[in-house]
C-alpha cells in the first residue's frame, strides 16, 4: 500500500508540473497584452490546479466567513502551512496581488507571468529598503483596487507551529490605511508543509472579521496574531 501511495503521489507531482508548464508556455502571448490577461491566466491556472487536487488527490476545500471580505482594497494576512495556500488565493480572488519571495521569478515561464501580473516581490535581506518597496507596490495595488495577500510569518509553518510575524504586514496596514482580513486555515493537515505530499480531506479556509485601519503597531499585531493563531488551532482540532 505504501508503494502504491508513493507512486500515486509521484504521478500527481509530475502532472502538476506538466500542467503548469503547458499553461505557462501556451500563455506566453499574454506577456505582450495588457496586464489583465496575464492576471486572468494565473487565475485560470490556479482554478485548474485546485480542480486537479480535488479530482486526482481527493483534496477538497471550503471557505468560511466570506461575508467578512470587505469591498474596496484590503490586505489579506493568512496563515501559511503549505504550497496549496498560494494557489488557493490566486484562484479565489480574480486579481490578487501576492506578496512573494523574489526567488519565485526564477521559476521558468511562471516567473515571467508573475512579473507581468504585478505580483509583489519581497527581498527578505533588503530590510528597510525592501519595506519601502513593499509599501510602494502596495499603494499601486490599492489604486487598482486589488486585494493584497501576504503571509505574515514569511514562510510555511508546520501544524501547531507559530513562526515570528514579520513587519511587512504591519507596514501595509499602517501606510496603506486599509482593512486587514486575518485568515486561518488547516491546509498543513492534508498537504505536507515542506513538500508536495497530499492526503484526502477537506481544507478549511476561514476569513476572520477585518481589522479596521487606525490601530497602533502593537495593538494591530497583537490582534492579528491572536485572531489567526486561535482560529487556526480551532480548525486543526476540527480536522482530528
């Protein structure tokens, strides 16, 4: 049974890579068209991926608290437990501005599309310079009414684990003066945190009540962490 599961997992990874490569290559003409077409391509690819995970791996998902998503520009601050999370948000929102590591632009073809779609690149080693660039790009997204999605911990965390929250989310909240929507999820229960191994089940993504603009740094960070971590624990407990 273990060998069978490993073979299925390997085939799933190969299919994932092939689908991504095919869509990225076929979508190259979008790079010379207005940005919106590349955004639609990424949204389409993400939906295809979620459908693939559901039908091939038995990995479904459900959204709770969608009524907490405000109108107009806002920041989504989400728990990050697996690769699935990034794919989900670009599928759920038609034109999400994901805050990503700069290394993503090195991925063949996909990196070109992500640049064209004006995703937000964050250089962790850039410190204050990186934060200034983050804020500048965030302001452009605000003007375009695009939701900005950031993972406050900056990296994936294992189930039950909490990493230090980085200053990027606070900078966006403070300088853009827009609501921040905390998001809890339990994707790590079904998708290996540092890999591509997947198990059958239903991932829950919960949008929590928005944090209105105007709080000082300490109050905002405290409220954000409590909201994300407490709700994530509840979702993980519900998975057991």
